[in-house]
């Protein structure tokens, strides 16, 4: 399932949208248990789920940012183990 979102504004709005779609993905049965991941690219930043956060229970603080231009994580939490797949 791929959906292009037009999100203008602060990163908190992006993270809230990620929470919304993460819960929809879990509700639809596309993931089992705490598995699954989701990301969104806004400008130079890719937002993705933090490591050890369950997709269906993740809140806005459970998403981290990765700067493509700086080639580094810009959040205090660690990104999921599959973070490189989301930069593609």
C-alpha cells in the first residue's frame, strides 16, 4: 500500500499522520504482533519508526528523522533495524 501524502507544516504533523496510518495498517491485518514499519519523506527528512516501538502502539515520539543531505539520524532515539530500506 503506497499513498503520497501532502503534509505541510511541522514535523509533529507528519508524525501524527504516520501514527494514523500505522494504526490503519495494523487494523487491516498487514502486520503481526509488534512487526511492521512505515516512513514518510518530507523535503530532506525521512521519518520512520524508532527501534523497539510496536507499530500499532507507536505514538508521535516513536518516530525518528533522518536527514538525507546530512546523511545522519537527527533524533535521539535509534531508528528501526530496517532504516536503510526507507531511504531508497
